[in-house]
């Protein structure tokens, strides 16, 4: 989210240091640590998406069988559940 904000692709209503933790708490969202298995699974993904951070998120979603919150249309190319398009 910080990277997207810095690139001008995302606007937050408050400073990210307070907004993100507050929203995570309000919406019962937990952070997901990056595991070696997540990084290794990236190797198996087709190259529909070129962004390494997004590819890692896709990998985590597939391994953990968790949905992704994104509006990025390239995520639809992968076998995963998307919340918010």
C-alpha cells in the first residue's frame, strides 16, 4: 500500500502509519509473514504479472488459500479468489 501510495496509485485518508493499522484492526485483518514456501512458489507462477511484490502476494494467496484484496486486473489471470475489483 505504501508503494502504491508513493506512486500516486492509491490515496489514503490519513497518514499510513496510523491509517493502515487502524483499518486492519477495524476490519479484523492480520498481517501474513512471508515464508520460504511463498517465495519458492513464485517460481511456479505463469508470468502474467511482472511485479515481484504482486507475484509474492499471489503466491501467498494460493499457498494459504486466502483471498486477495486488489483492483489489479492482472490478478484475475491466476487461480485465486479476489475481493474488491
